């Protein structure tokens, strides 16, 4: 039964043999020592169908799984992506020793946020990379995890005056914002609203910055609900729902889907990506990414880390908000095909790959963000050399181009990141 299950998974992924755990091919000068990833979960339905129906006055299409759960389509897409990424890393020397066609014990570690969609995404990654090997996916024993829920748990304490100033600087006056985003509002209205006078009243509300008593920032007006709808439309298309169900038949192509995501992009650009908010929300997670990346080097960022972070392949699975915080702290911007700028699609992964210069011994890091295109998601297209996974590279003046990509000195990268860290939650226990 185990063999049959594995072969079925590989067949669905466009492969007819087990994924090799070792590879003879190595870059001549730069060898991959370690990979640390932070991924978003795969495709899921909307998280609150009732609120979408209430806002628009019509029922949204039903999915085959409960709200917010990873779908089978989402699982398979992540599994394919994991297999593809592993092959790339092994070819560059990632040292995963083999034991009966599986990685040796102590080679791989996966930690996921405590939600069904994130834990199931972790399972999809390891099933795609190491089918039949039974690699465990670990998660917190509580409903929230300080790594991924810093703001919700009240562990972050940003200066809200600074946050509001940064948001207003990006947004401009309410009148300016309303004018700038009016085309996006009109487009969304045409796609999801009904002729009823009570449909989509949120689109007519004035723009304003709202700060709740627990320190959360929201934009009043069309953005909050408009963002959820834009994201839902993207997920509908990615799930391969019939086109008559995607935005109620108003998004027949990836380009049309992307256009309907403008308010979703605005939410991240105007709020989530502001430096003060991101630094306080992401410092706990960033510390652990640094700890994992530098574990086993001459200059580790911590002497008291979870020993699992020393493994050659460490994968964390969270949410787009987590990646947005880390992205902002890094100063890393990207533009993947068709998506809005800095978008974080389902399954998108921020990858920190540590290399060693075999001639000098210097350790360097390559920072990338990779994600399937909308059509690759919809069609579950096989990923290969002819149809690669789209990828963006971090660039900085202190980095250099090499035959394996843009590499940045590890010491300079750590120094760059440490300037962004704050002490919020510094001593909170993690991986519990």
C-alpha cells in the first residue's frame, strides 16, 4: 500500500521515479551548505464565507473543503513545488545523506503554524520532496504560535504614532487615496456586487486609518473587505474553479484576476509593509531564521538555539503576513509575472540558501522568493527546466553575481538584518 501511494503521488507530479536524495553535480566554486525557507500555505478557500455574502449580498461559490482549509489541489501544487525545489538544491550540493531512499535522520526539520492549512502544507512539502519517508511536521501545542502570531498574541509593541505616520505617508489624504484607487473600486464593484442598493456599501465608505485598542492597524473604507475579496478571487482561479465561478464570471484570465487584486495589494503596501509595523511583528520570526541560517558556522547568531535548526534543510510554514514582515525587514522587493508588486501567492517561499566558497572558505547567502504563476497554479503545470518556478533575487551593493546567482557575504547579511530587529518578544520561548 505504501509503494502504491508513493507511485501515485509521483505520477500526479509528472515523475516516474523516486526523487534522489543525493546528487553528484556540484557547482565548481560555490557549494550549497544549508537551506532555510519560510513558505506560505497552499491554496485554500476564503476564511469567512458569511462575511463575503453579507458584504456583497450574494452567496459566494462553495468549495470542497471548509473555509480556510488547504484543498487537494493546493496540496498537490505544493508537493510538486517541493519536489522541484529539492532537485535544484541537491544539484548545488545540499548535503542530505541518504538512508534507503530517504534523508538521513536529523537532516530535515519542518515547523508549521498551528492551522490546518499550514500543517497540511508542511505535509505536502515533505511528501513532494521525500515521498514515503514519514518526515514529521511539527507545530505549537497551542492555538497560537509566537513565531507567526506575534501581533495577535500582544507580544509586539510598535509605536503607533510612528505606524500611523508611515501609513499616512504612503496613503496620502483620504481624498487622494480615494481618487488613486477609484478604478480598482469600480472594477471590483462590477465583478462582485449586485444591483441591490445594499450591496457593497463598504466600497463607498471614506478612507481612514483605524487603530484598535489592541494595537492593530486597519484601513477604513473599501480596503479591508476589498482585500479579502481580491484574495478570494485569486484563490478561486488558482484552485481551477469553473470560470463562471471566478469573480462571478468576471475574471477569465490571470491578467483580469490580477487587476481585481489591486485593493489586496493596497492593504499590504499601505499597512503590512510599513517598517515600524513589520519590525515589531516580525522580529521573533526573523531571529529564528537567522539562528537557523548561521547554526554551525563560526559566528552563530545564538549559542542557545533549538538543535533542530542545525539541520541542512529547515522549513517553516506560515502565512503571507509573516513573509510580508520579513520581506519588509530585508528591504526585498519583487515583481513576479502577472501578480501585483510584492505579492505573496499561495505556496510562495522566501528562501535563504547558505553557500561556501570552496576556494576561500567564505560563507555567503542567496536570498530568493519563488512562487507559481496564476496559470501554473490553475493548471498544476509540471515544473521543470522548460517551465521553471518564477523567482526573484535579493540585490544589494554588498552582494555579487556568481554562476549560482547573487550571493551576499553571510556576515554582512546578518549585520544588515540585525539593524532591523527590535526586542519585542526577544525572550519568549519558541518551538514549543
